[in-house]
């Protein structure tokens, strides 16, 4: 049974790309074209044994291959139209380069060439910083709300966005991240209203929210409250392959054709049909069964929260994440647990679970671990997680973990003194990180996950951030972006 008020003139039982790929196999087509493995014929057997022959069998060209050389079948366009109808957008574009590409395209379409810059939430993913470097756009940072006790940031409020507009009225638009990697959500309806009062567009990096349109008990879907563009990663909370992304558009504040052209500038000319087809098939699944599947998943998530909260000294975060001075809403499929009362860090718990129980956690930081649940989980996977974390707690003796220097919110707010693009491409010095206070960063430093930069190119480094990151690396923090991931040195703008 279809839900959400889908158009009665659109047949969502079809999946154009999936059907076209099945027809390709049925007809036994063969291409003297890339990819050179020829549907696995030339692939080493050891690779086939590891990856599976079917992955290669369906890795064929989009054009000419699944479609003809002029794309006369229109399979991709039809799949994108169905996706737009499914989520209430006017247009949708598929990307096989992840939401990292999609958000860059959205930024360029709104602010590329603008001298007014872009309002950007400072809790943005590192891909947004990459977009600033590519485009040369001036960011006007919106500071997130900060829980100093828990060392946790919350999305900016509509009032903060309004203040940012008052300070930078010539900005081309605003970019907000919601949900965050932790599942916390902004008041998108309020923020969209603030932006539209000024006739300016709102971009939402909704990479963690692909599932939101398909169940009323999930947080607000950006398209439902007037966002102009939102970007989702189907592989995160949906059932697509890694790198599968969609960006959705509505309204007349952003030119849809210009948005598509910006994406085309960044997009690969060799898109992966596997990724396209998985997105297409997932849309059909969600329209036909999404409410039912998410109903079950949300019930399972509540059971997981209850059982995990019963483990001594494990706090399953819930009410603490929402409120007047916190986040507007919470995606309860993201089960965030504070383990600090055990004396351990999240890094230590995650490492133990991987080593001893072969379980990988969605996210960990200096005091938290997170289980990202999906429609694929069931009672057995939840029981496995609860049993594993209980086993860790039973064998863990409460003792202090590595000590981090946790800066105040004020100390984390570094001053931007150069455009990210100018700093990134400037002449550089490589200096000891411990001695870099006062220098202008020429590279970003990003604990990952969740992938929010602590240092952005163009920002002036301070001593508190140095101590925080150095102590974090010593405690197990992963910072893959700098040239020296051990953070003994850092690249700074030359004097």
C-alpha cells in the first residue's frame, strides 16, 4: 500500500534502472566498451571469490550499455522523476560520488561567483569545507549551540540564523546540517522561514536523513518545510551502495538547470550503474513498504535503547539531546551511548567490540559510542549488540582512560583570517603542531567520524585546540586529513 500521498499518476511499482539492467542481462548484451573486465570475464578468480561474480556482472556502462548512446530509454531521468515524487521534491538528481559531491554542487549553484558568501553552520562536514575551497566562497560561520558539560554541539537555532542574516545580509544563502551524525536535528521549519523572509535559499545537508520522508514518527524532512535543496546519502540510512546520493530541489530560489550543471562539473563521466540501480530500487521499496519497515525498525530501536540502558554506567542519550537549548528533534534510529561513567573512552569501547566481538560501531568519540540502526536490523542483531556491550562492561574495571584537554566553546571558535581557498593554495610552512599557535592553518584537521573539522584552512590556530587535538590523538582519535595524521606537524600559511 502506498503512503505519504504519492501522485496517483505515477507508477511507483516500476524501477526503471533496475528493470533496464535486468533486461540487459536477459538480452545477453555485450559491449566492446569499458569496463575492461567485461562483466567479470577477465577478472581474477581470487577477486571473484572475494567480491562475488554478480558485482562484476552488473557493472556495465550507463551509456552505451544499459541505455543507448543517446540515452533514448530515459531510464535515469525516469528514476529521478519517481524519486522526486516519492519525497515531495520538484526535481531529484542521482549522484554516484556521494553526498560530498552533491553538497558541493548545491553550494556552487547558490554562492558560486557571489561576493556575499554563504552562511554555513560551523558543525558542517568536511566535504562542505572542501566545497568552500573548490568554489572560493567566503563562509560566514554560524556557531552551533554548545553543551560544555558533555562537550557536545547542537545545531544552530532559527534565532542564530536570523542573527547571522542580520550580520551578513548580502550572503547568497544558508547551509545547515540536519540530522547530524549523532542523530540530532535542527528546527528546519523555523530556519527555512527565516531564510525565505529575505528571499534567500536554504541548503540542508541531510546526508543522514534519506529515510525521513517515509515515516511520520521520524524527524522533519527538509522538503516538507520548504528547504530549497537537500542532499541525502542513500547508503547511510537507506539501502543503497556506498557513494549513492541524491539531491532534491524545489522552488524558484535556485535554478534547477544551474544546479544540474554544477553537479555535472564535479560528477564522474563514468557513473556506476550499480549505484544508480540500488537508489532506484530502494525508492520503490520505501514507497511500497517503507512505513511498515520503519515502523518495525523504530520499535526495535526503542527495545535496543531500553536494553542498552540497563547495562551499568551506560547512558543511552535521549532527553539530554533535545530541548530549548539543545537540538529540536532526534532520530531515534541513532542510538548514542555515553560511556564516560565507566572511566573508558568511546575509542576504547569501540576497539574492544571490534577485536573481541567483531562488531563495528557507527561512531565513537572521547566519551560516546553510537549504534546506527536501519531497516536491516532485527532482534538477533540487537541481542548481539546488547550481549557484546554487556560483556565489555562485565570485564572492564573502572579506571581513568587517556585524559583529553577539552576546550571551552570560546576556545574552539577559531578566528577566520583568510578565505579557505586562499589559505589552502597559499605557500606553506610545515611546523611542529605544538608550536603552531598563532599561525594560519593551510589544511583542515578533522576528527573522523563524525567528520566535523576542528581546524579549517584560513583559521588562526590557538593553544587550546592544539592541546585538545594532541591529547585526542594520544587517546585514539582519528584525524586522517592532515598531511601528518599523527599531528606532530601541521601545514600553515608561510609568513
